[in-house]
């Protein structure tokens, strides 16, 4: 199902570059809020910086694709040195199409990393790429996101019922 996670990680830091390479993933499309940093934060944790450095050292390209505005995304992305697509319209795969073109990879080489089923997971599924679902880093500020979160548990539970595990 398009909303059931394929794989669940505790956080982005749990996604090992060696595992990405073993899966043939050479490019990651990264969400910002509650994936790389807290909701609305412009601060990147040192552990996430180290993870990004390790991913890049492994030859894996990254870019940001966010539904947020350029005013939110640009300062964060530029501070950490990543290209970005704002107002991506996830779950529509428009932003993922732009990102794939920029990254110059085939769909099978690309994965989306995000914390929301109704945006990140669904966009990845509609675009035909894997979604590496991560648990949210902190509380949500947006009422819309809080509402969507209320509908996520049955889909996450289905992942675990099918034998899925939390990768730490």
C-alpha cells in the first residue's frame, strides 16, 4: 500500500551509508522539518552534520525537497550546503521529478527520506522510488501536520504487523 512504510529508521543518523550503497541508492531526497531538524528550526544537530558528511563521503548525492516556503527552506539549505526545492507540493511528485533531474540519477538509484506518510511516503510511492521513513525529531507546530499525524498510526502498525522492525 502506498501509505504503509517500506522501512522505518529511528532517525536519519540510523541510515548507514554502507546500507544505502548495498541497496544501490546513490541519491537521497531529504525532507527538512522533523527529518533533518526540528519543525521550524534552522539548527542542524552535529550528529546530522556527521551523517551528511559520511553520506557524501560514500559518494551519495543529496538534495532537499520540502513543502515549506523558500523563506523557510533556503536559509537552512544554504547554511548546510545543499541544493533545495521548496513548495514541492508533496504528495504530488513534482518536487521529486525536479530533484531527480538535478541529481542525474535513475529512479531505482534514488530514495526519499522523510517523516510523514501523507507527504513523503505517498510522494515517493507515486513517483516510484523508495521512501526511507524516519520517526519525527520533535513536536509538530502546524495544525495541518498534527491532523495528518492522527491518521498515520494504522499504517505504521501495519508495517510492524508484517514483520517490519525499527532500524536504529
